[in-house]
């Protein structure tokens, strides 16, 4: 499970992927892809949100799959691995208090010099 605070600007990293390929050189390079491109994108090895998430919306979690694809050559020998997880939108206190019966008392302090 991976938390993602609501109202964060799009482009904020949610998590960073890490892979190890035992090949050498370019064959060991791994490129990442995400299944939900409406809400997320990969920037290098970081999963980032495309838009701010809203905890008060009906959709509070997202099932995400990320594929790590190595650049192994020749082509039949390149491989892909998949990680699946859930991103949960976490609540942030973003509601302004309102009410009809709110009252305030203001007290003006006198001169307090001695």
C-alpha cells in the first residue's frame, strides 16, 4: 500500500522504483511503464500523479501495475516483470470551518507599560 496525500499538485512523486538486472551495459537498463496513464505517469523510475487527488471524491484508492522492462538483446531474451499495488489517497484537513452560531469575543487590552 502506498499513501498519496490529497490536494498535492500533479507531478509529485508517489514512489520510486528500483530494479536490478544481472546483465551488463545497456542490456541491464530497465524502463518502467504504468497501466493507469489517466492518473499516473512514470518519470524515469518515479511514479507521479497527473492531477491532484481528492479524498472527498468517491475514488479514494487506485489499483496500479508497473512493468519493468529490460533492454536485453537479442529481442527474444529481453524480460518484463510486473509489480501490483494500491495507492490510497490520504485525507488532509482542507475544510474551512463554517457555521451560523460561530461567535468571537474581542478584548482590547489597555496600555500595559509601567
